[in-house]
C-alpha cells in the first residue's frame, strides 16, 4: 500500500478518541514509519495491549505511568523518552493531563486517517 503524508501540523489533522479521555492524531507516515500525537486527560487509561510495531515515544507535557504485563511500572513526564519492542505488552495511566508523540515501525495501518 503506497500511503504517504510528508508534512502537516497537529492543528490541521483530525483527532480520534480511542478510549475515554485518550486521543490520537495521526501526523506523518509512509509505508514504513508513522508519527502520531497523543493526548490523555488525567485518569485516562490505555489497557495492556501489544502490536507488531516497535513504538518509540517522547513526552511533551504531563505525567504518565507506563505499565507492563509483569507489573513493572515507570513514571514518565515532560522530557522523558521510551521505547517498546515489537509484541511487548504495555499500557498506560495518565497521572496528569498529558501530551506525547510516538513513532511506529512498521506503521499501524489502523491509524491511517479515514
């Protein structure tokens, strides 16, 4: 599939509510790599899940508790970066209103704008 968006702004793209208080905005992508902006309201939760894509993130503002299947937790906040391997089980809880960006390789096809 030859999909591509090379340039955009978070203000020019549609935001999708994925879970209560958790929003995704797909920004740029090609057939290999995708960049998304996420925002979470305090208390919003992403349940434990996994996917083929490697996920690399950077927190712009706020504070988030990242969770893993084995019960380990890591608090990340503005300026923090993280990575999840392919098929690594992970989830998150927003401790404050938060914003972050994540890249995915390979792309998450379900995140292509509709």
